């Protein structure tokens, strides 16, 4: 008689949530994974980010761990970049997750206990949503804003010393940035901020004067002094809800998303091997 699959709910449909969900489906075939999120691409913070693979520091996370996460992510993205799927890599996470039997559910989770009984384990990749869902008031937003402009003559990355001003050529346009506004919860672009970005980028690259702006974009980086990647057990009225946390990446999510997804998946593997009647084979 086949052993029932472990039902896993991943809260959060951004880069970290989808990466974690994909990693779980690839490494833990005993799991059935559903990603539950109010927003999916192209309406996530990751869609705003310039997406440049540069190491970011997280002060209270051990440096050796940050380096390991970055290397795992670099190796993973480098392999994609050198594969036939390179041109479609922008949709790789969603398509790969679905191809591995994963499910997407578009709705907001207002109370994590609403998932109890339907799912065996919750993986929390909700970022700023962890304030309300899990009472973590140490996480806060750092607003970022960018401009996408039409400048096909820009072929090289240009970035100033502190990374506050940058020009990144992409497939459909050139991204100009940026801003770091701590504690700003307004996720809409600000006209004055856009003017400041354009002025600074024109100072770096004068050919951008008079450039055509395709769109303004803004997003909130889910920032914390240390990433939270750990096992947790919620208890209510004598009932338990196992949780794996993976959030607080700030502006460094793109740089370490696959490394942290692998760590979260290993934590999930440890958790489910202690659960009764679970098929413990993994590909980790």
C-alpha cells in the first residue's frame, strides 16, 4: 500500500518561495507541494529588482554561510545560463515547479492556522508578511525604485562604488536605479525619486539624457538583521503545526535564493523523517 505524500504548503510566491518550492519538489519526491500567495510574477518584488548577481551582506548571519549560499546560487544560475533554457530562464522557476507536479494557489493567507489539517507542514517564505502571520516585528521594508528605459546602445553594466546608482542592460530594456528607503511601506513609484535616479544615471552615462522611460517600478525589500531559516513548531489548543521559515533576504534574494532554498529543503527533510509513516528517500 503506497505511503501518502507529505502535504507541504509554501506561503509566498516570490523568488524565495518559488525557489524553495521547486527545490522541495526536485529533492523530496515524498512531498506534494502547493505554493499559496496573494501575488505571483509579474507582480512580486523580484520582478522589480534589477536581478544582478552581486554578493549582499546580512550582518547577523555567519559569513561562511552567506558565502556558501551565494556559491550554490551562482553555480545553479551559471548552469542555466549555459543551457538551452537560458533564453527562457525568466520563467524557469514557475514552469519547472509545475513540471515537477507542484501546485499554485492564488489567495492571501490571513491566519496560518487556516492551513492546519489540510497541510502537514508549512514553509514560510512570506517575507514582510511574517510580521502579521508569525508576529516577527524585526522584519521591515527597505523600498527600492527603478526605471526601465529604452537605451539599446547601452551594452555594459555601470555601477557606482556604493551601489546606490547603477545601469544594467537587459533583454527588453535598460534598468536604472536605485533607492533604499528604510521603513517606507509605500509600494508605488515616487516621481521625485525617479527624477533623482535619472539625474544620477545621466551623470554616470551622459548618453542617457532625454532617454525614453518605459516604466517606473517600486518594491519593498523584506529586510532583517539576520535571515531566518529554521524549524519551528506552532502550538494552539494542544495541536501542533510544523513550520520551516525561510525569509528576511532583504535586497540579496536573487544572490542567495537557491542556496537558502537548499537549506530550507534540508530542514524539511530532517523534520519529515521524524514524522510517522513518511517515505524518507530524498535526492539531496
